[in-house]
């Protein structure tokens, strides 16, 4: 499985990249059909939540996607992972 991390115009800390890889590689253990993961980190104009994370799980037939904003990239990523986990459980139950 391929995890692609994008941060256009940002100098993303290595610790954020490592944490992202560690957390999202767990999805490959749970989701057999997972082809790739795309993560995009951005800054937002929102003062209360100036950082954004977008995560797309590439699954044949139906990608899963979450976008969250928070004070830190790590928090936004964690919220995305929680949302994706819920989406996956709902889709798996169908």
C-alpha cells in the first residue's frame, strides 16, 4: 500500500510525516482492498482552526474521504482517522 503525503507550500515536520505513516498504515491491516492513501495538509484562513488535513482511502469501487480542521495538523489527522474508521465500519456493515 502506498501512502502519499502532500503539503503544498508547507515545510512539514518529519514527526508529522512519521506519525501520519504510522497511523494510516494500520488501515492496510484492516482493509484488504486498500490500494493507496492520499493525505493533504493545508493552512486555512480560519483563526480558530488554522490547519487542515484531508485523507482519501483509495478502495476499488468506493473511496473513503475525510477533511477536518484543527489547531494542529496532528489533531486534524486524528479527527480524519476517526471519521474514516466510522465510514469504513458503516460501509463494511452493508
